[in-house]
C-alpha cells in the first residue's frame, strides 16, 4: 500500500457543475480500483504560468490516496482519455513526503477552522 | 625615509570609488540548518527563492545548498514547471 499524490488541471471552459463532476469521476476511478482517498483539495481557478492548449487559467485539483501500484496505470489512462484534463501529474510519496503532507493538511484544517 | 615612501606610495593610488571587499559570508545549506527534509513541488513561493530572474535554477555555488537537496529542489522545480505553477522561462520572475 503506497501513498500517492496526484494533481490535475481541468480546462476552464467548463461550468462549476461539470468541474465538480470531473473531480467525482476521478475519485470514483481510485475507489473502484481499491484505492482509498486520504485528501481532496480544490485550489479553484488559478492562473497558469504559461498557456496550455491556448488557455491561461485552469481548475487545479489535488488528490492524496493510498493504494496498490497497479492503480496508477489505470488512473493515467483515464486521465489521457478524458480531454477535459489538460495536465496531470502523479507522484509517489516517500516517508518525508507523507510526513510533510500530513503536517500541511493539519495546518490547512486548523486554518479553515479559524476562519 | 623608506617608511615615508611607502606611506606616499599607497596614497598615490587613488581609486575612483572605494574598493568594496565583500566580506566572505559563510554559505550554509538552508535545508540542513532548518531541518527541512522534503521539498514540496506545489509550493511556488518557496521554490522561487531558488530561481533567478529568468526562471532558471540557481547553481549550488550561489545558493550554497548541499548536493542532496539541490537535486530535490531541481526535481521539484521541474515538476512545478510541468504543472504550470512555475514558468519555464520568463523575464520578470519576482
């Protein structure tokens, strides 16, 4: 059971409902293949540092999950098939990365409680 | 007599501006000092400290980071560039 972290960018042309649906779709892909989602973050509409496919903004999503290594190949084929995703990156977390993300989540959660 | 010559000798050389001998600051690896173990590729602001104006990665001799963490920083910067968090090339980074 490894820890993974994936970030993907959804094209800004979609409405919020469709963007939500894309996020749910990939959550489903992970849970169906025996993965378990630890954290899902929606960074919302952000400006890209350089235009991708002639678009300068995109919806960023971060998903942290645990699972077998075989999940990743199916997840990535789903990413490549879906044309609403303009860029994605999956990353295997080593022990320092897991520690770091746990600390980061704790910081974000107590910051959101303060608001 | 000789002492006077050397006295006059040094004063003859007049510099246009005072020669600035930058004091040799002992470089240290900021990761070892602060005990940071993992360089996050999602944190654009932190990574910008390791990029120059054009967005290129600064060499170790300027930042003073150890090789182990320089490789982690380079890997994180390349991932951030892939995700369009950092630009590949720009003219006014900061």
